[in-house]
C-alpha cells in the first residue's frame, strides 16, 4: 500500500533576493513499511523535500498525497491531527526540553495533541528504545545517543504511520550511530512504520531498503539496497 507520494513537486524559495527552484519536479512513491534513505550533497534539497512531503513546508506546485489524501484537501484540523499523530519527525539536534525528564519529554506530543497518556504505552516505547531505567531522569543527564533515543521514543508515542528523520545520526559518534540505525531498523521491522531518513553517511543509508539520491532539487537515482546492513 502506498502511504505517501508526490508528483511533479516543485518548491521555489527567494534566496538572496532571487527566486530559486529548490525542488525541481520530483515524483516519488513510498510504500507502507518501507525504510528509505535520502542522500545527496548539502543544499540539494533533502530537508526541503521532507518538509514538503510532511506538509510542514508549503509546495509551490505539484501534488503530495499523504495517507491516501491530497495534502491540499486536508483542512486545518486534519493537518494538525496529521502532525500530532500520523507523522513524526526526528532531527539532528534532538530538540528535547532540557528541564523535563525523559518521561515528560516522551509524553509531550500527547499533551499537545490533547490525547490521554497511556502509561503502559509509555513504558513499552521506553523499553523499545532501551531507556526504561531513565524514565524519571532529566534528559540533560543523558548521553547524545540516549537523548536521540528519547527523541525516537517521543516520535513513536503517537503511533505514527510515517517517521521522517533528518540526519538523525548526524551528531553521534560512530558506535552510537550503529546503535541508533539498528534501533530504527528494528522499529521498522516490528511496527511496519514507513521511515524516510536523510543521511550523509553511505553506511547509514544501507540500513534501509531503498536509497534516493538527490542533486539540485531532483532525484537522480532511486535504487533498492541489495547489501543491507
Ligand atoms: N526557508 C528557506 N528560505 C530560503 N531558502 C531556503 C529555505 N530553506 C532552504 N532553502 C534553500 O534551499 C536549498 C536546499 O536546502 P535544504 O536545506 O533542503 O538542503 P539539504 O539537502 O537538506 O542540505 P544539508 O545537507 O546541508 O542539510 C538551499 O540552497 C537552501 O539555502
Ligand atoms: Mg538538510
């Protein structure tokens, strides 16, 4: 089943006073349960592509279909439901709330989405990222890898169908990178969530099923990974 697709997607930005085409007619489809890596040089449009696919950034033209519906057809309320439950993001900078505990950080999206906190769900998601024992610790006490795992738990607590990760391992040392990539892979296999992960690392890209390569706002290659890690 296709959960996400775009057709002739275009995004123009005013860069230094000049109208610039940052995404230049991209068409692409993502299946449920696919783990896709997006690569390409700095400035090629990877982050912008993710923001357009998730509706965070408004497209200039073309179409984006999320979970079977054209993004333009979503009203404000549906868009906010989409953002608070069906899709999640993790970033290079973990974006945790420093004065909060692990638990408080993880439940934040539920509070924002005005949803009930199911304690069992919180325990399960913390166990899945191996952080149950840090549940009541302030996040500032944790290592970088642990903080990113808190961010992953926070992204998963709403049981999203699509997880976007923008250089989620960009700030981590190589050993921790492997642990986080294996964790994403495990979550993908267990929950059949669709993951779209931007990375600059050739090795990280091999944890996915498929690699998209971007250049100058276009997808220049789209291939299956045959030697998956
Ligand atoms: N909000 C914005 N306003 C103006 N220009 C922007 C904006 N966001 C991105 N751009 C421009 O769009 C181009 C693509 O940026 P984008 O962040 O998508 O690249 P990227 O592939 O994610 O790069 P990196 O690997 O460095 O993160 C860049 O030239 C950037 O300056
Ligand atoms: Mg980027």
